[in-house]
C-alpha cells in the first residue's frame, strides 16, 4: 500500500501544473536554439554560394588577364595596344581621319532663352 501511495505522489508531482510549465519552458528554449541554428546554417549556405560564384568570376578574370599579359609581352601585342589607345602610326604609314559633315544649327523658337520666352508671353 505504501508503494502505491508513493507512485501516486510521484505522479502528482510530475503532472502538476508547475512541472508541466517548466517542461514547456525548456521545450521553448530548445526550440529557439534549434531555430537560431537553422537560420545560421541557411545564412552560411547562402554566403557560401555567393563566395563560390565570386571565385568562378575571379578565375575567369584571372585567365583573361593572363592572356592579355601574354599578348602584351610580344611586340605585336604592344603595338596593337598602343594603336588602340593612341592614334599613332608607324613611319611611312598615313592616318586618315573621317570627320562627320558639319551641320548648320538654326535655333528655333523654343531654343531661345528665358527672357525671350517671357517677352513672347506678353505679346499680343
């Protein structure tokens, strides 16, 4: 009989409102920690994807720069780069510059200044 009363006493303590509240609060704390860990893992994964994309872009840029450097190490590459940046010619070469035809500009009524517009406003 004493055994039965002890079990009943233990059940009353375990199923009391206070103990259920304590277990619920512990559950919420654990759930909050789990949720924060999940968010951190997701953020880390996103940052990793961004870093991997940047790495790929940097590798392609590195390859491009290496080819540009190797072409600039040759005399033809240097000459080509100088000709593209500056308008120069070798000795004996001539440069022809094509200039667009100059068009005469005739101001219209709307192109006149503010004072002319104001003066035209008061004309009858």
